[in-house]
């Protein structure tokens, strides 16, 4: 940063927390988390390519309690970023900007991400991931 | 402005600088990759869920199927492209020392390209049926 004393625009610390800023911050946070996660996707593919032993290592960790907790968090981050990404695209097309709409579709994304995560893990449970 | 330049429009100095270089390209590619990822993420999650409990041979054979192999490659390319563009903006927002910013931007690009290539390599290796 240039060390000039100049007025700065207000940043996070001066705002009351509200859904508009939270959805934005969380989109960025989940984007960064998913970018890190993408490296694990590649790791898993390389393990699958290298043979049964390395693949068994992947499934063992993924199926352990910490692996499941991690995958659950990953599912939510993906669900949130996916839904809020769609919200971004809708906004880019020029819709949903009125304050009331913006607040409503923000909450829609938040609760939608919970529902999507729960639905995914419901299917996973039915397919026996916890067995 | 000094006298000899008085009749020149400031536009002359602006051309080729700043945002005039790429315009909206970053924005557009970020959105295109987002649309692609919308479909590809749903597909990949569905594929993973369908593979729960599958043994090694099944998992491998699934990825080796031409349709899955191609779609998974598309997923990797879209994901790392989108991630690079996204992280670029995050770095632009928070890293302000020009030298450091340049280095970090380069490292993120290298990491994204390398990871994408490694993932594509793994899929090709599986699809080509090379034994472990
Ligand atoms: C695994 C896949 C994904 C990864 C690694 C990822 C990563 C990222 C990252 C790092 C950012 C930058 C965040 C920021 O600037 O604050 C971002 C932004 C964005 N993502 Fe994703 N993303 C993924 C999937 C998706 C999907 C499926 C969609 C859409 C349906 C999407 C839509 C967007 C949009 C529209 C932006 C731009 C937001 C803005 O301009 O502030 N992303 N993503």
C-alpha cells in the first residue's frame, strides 16, 4: 500500500452485519475453499490412476469420521457457491436488484444451500456411506 | 500538459493502458466458466454419489468410459480456469505491493495450469487403460 494519509472508504468493521454483505463474503470464502479443494480432486484422480493401494488410501480417509465431516463441509461450500453463483448470474442479467428482492434471494440462497446439502447427504446415507 | 501536446487528446495516452487492454474479457470468461460449472458440478456430484461403495475396478472403469472421461476433463478445465480468474480478483483486492502481487499471480496461474494438467493426465491414463 502507498503510505499516504488519505481518506479510505469504510470497510467491514464499520458495518452492521446484514445478509447483503454476508452472502458476498461467503461467496468469496467458499470460492477460495473450493479452489483449494480442487487440488484434492486432482489428488484423488492421480490416486485412482496409480493403483488399488493408493485408491484404498483415499477411500479410507474419505470414509473416516474426519473425512466425512470434511466432505460434509465441502458439500455445503459447493452448494452455497453454486446457488449464489446462479444468483450472481441472474443479477448480471439485470434482475433481482431491488433491496427487498436482494434480501429475499440472499436468504433463499442460504436456506437453499442447507436444503441441497441435507438432500445430498440424505441420498448418501441411503446409499450406505455411514454403514 | 506542455505546449506541443496541447492539441492531443488525453485518449492517446490512455490507449493500451489500464482496463482498456482487456475490457470485459475477464468478466465474460468468469461467467462462461460459471455456467459450464453449474452443469458440470451437478454431474460430478451425481457421479460421485453413484460411486459410493464401488470397488476399485468399478470406479476405474466408470472414469475410463469415454463419456465420463471427456466430461471429467471438461470439468477440470472449467474448474481451474474459473478458479484462476476468481483468485486473480481476490489477489488484486488484497495484495497491493506490485512485485509481490505479480509473483503471487504467477504462482496461482502455475498452480492452476499444473493441477489441471495433472488431473487430465490421470484421466487419460485411466481411460487409456494403462495398468497401475
Ligand atoms: C469447484 C468449482 C468452483 C470453484 C473452485 C470456484 C471458485 C471461485 C472463486 C475463487 C471465485 C472468486 C471469488 C471472489 O472474487 O470473491 C469465484 C467467483 C465466482 N463463481 Fe465460482 N467456483 C466454482 C464453482 C462455481 C459455480 C458452479 C458457479 C455458478 C453456478 C460459480 C459462479 C461464480 C461467479 C458468478 C463468480 C463471480 C463472483 C463475483 O464476481 O464476485 N462458481 N469462484
